[in-house]
């Protein structure tokens, strides 16, 4: 059973950058596809990015393509989300999640079994 812990959130001005980190403990990290989701106030949680268990597959929400980069380090059991050119619309709580479902289901939050508690990202104008 995996436990996930996010860090790296904070307050940043529009146009700035942040790097989120997710440390996985327990379970077998290499067996999980990993995803990042976010939830803004008054909105439903939405898919942001995912990386396959081997690292060769990556996918992004259209709103963050070209600005965000997901990566994983299997030696450290870490997943990262590098966020550049941040916009006020990126303000949300960001969650790390893990799934053993097929890669084809990676954008659905319902396919993820393990979740972190989230880290707040606030982008000011």
C-alpha cells in the first residue's frame, strides 16, 4: 500500500515557476502509473499530467501542455511536476496519485487508488 506526500507548493507571481514533488513510500513504486491532479475552489478535481510506470509514457491536460513537465525518479521513489509560465488559472490544490490500472485510464481520477493530501499553489497577478 503506497503513501504519497506532496511538497513544493507556494505563492508565486504570474509567469513564475514552481516544482512540485511527490514522495512515494510503501508499495512497489515501479508498478504504479503516477498522476497529478488539481482542484480549484468551487471546481471539480481535474487531471493535470501523468507518467507511465516505466517513464516512457507521458500525458498532459491541454491547458498545461508546453508549460508543465512531469517526470519520475525510480531510484528516489519521486515524481515531479515542473510548472513554468504559471497563470492565475493554475491556482489550485495539487494532488499526487498512483494507479495500477491500464495506462489508457490515466486521465480518470476514479482509476487512482492512492492519493496524497495535496499542496497549495497560488499564482498572483
